[in-house]
């Protein structure tokens, strides 16, 4: 479980194909791995990955074909900036919203414009995900907990304040950028409860 509050921006050191899967090696930047262990969960651009090896200021994680097909992790190249967050621990502050690290789909940036000191970014979701997004609700984009400004079918937009632009990889989002999207888990459970069959 995560909160969508990015702790550090790391970089992809290497991506190695292994029998159809991929092993990612990630430099964690300012994110301390003191106390981390093999088997721990770390969100990488919003995707929950399991640490398989710790190496200095970095870690390795295996990514299955399923995850590669449903996220942007298969598109990564060495040097790509990555939003990182370690798993929520009992007693940690919940600064964002509850995030599972299970990606619902890949959204695409369709607009980007300055809005005073902030940047307003519009996204388009894959078919069927728009119903889970509510105005002034929460959404997780590339591991960042964001508040939805407006929704129109599969399209929605958010404002990124200067702090978010400075401490995440969101400053590099441009029209056409693909991002990992996790809708609010409460919306998914409510739909399941309303339609149990």
C-alpha cells in the first residue's frame, strides 16, 4: 500500500530481458534504502514492484509480461526519471490517498498549459476507466496522488503546483506522454458491490 506522495526521483540504470520478462535496475537518487530488504515493495512510476536485489544506492526488480503489457515500464530506457515511493508503514502519515500500485491502464497527455505558477494537464484514459474518475476526487498518475479538476467522459485534467513539478518527473510530461494510471480504489469496490455478479 502506498500514498502517492513521491519520496524521490530515481533513474533507470538498466533493463535486461530475461526469458520474456524484464529485470529493472534502478538508482534511487535521494531515496534511502537503509532498512530495506529483499521482498519489500517499492512503487516505480506508480507500479508496485518487489525488490529482488539491493545494490548500493539502487535495487533490482523483476517485471512480468503482464505488468509490461499493462504499464509504461516496458517503454523505459536507461536514464529515464522514475517516481519512487516505499510502502506505507503503520503510523506513517497519509499525505495523499490510498494507492495499491496496481495500474488500471495507461493514460495519455492530451493538453498542457501554464495556469499561473501551476501547469494544467489534460489526460485521456483508456475506454471504460472514465466512470471511476470524479471531479475533486483522487487519481494516481505515475505514482503521484493528484486531485481531479474536471472530467468529461474519458478525459480529465489536473493542476500541478510548482512543488509537484520540482520533486517528481511530471515536469517532463508533454502532449503524447504515456503515464500509468490508478483510479481511486474506493470507486472500484463500490462498483463491485453495486454489481456483484
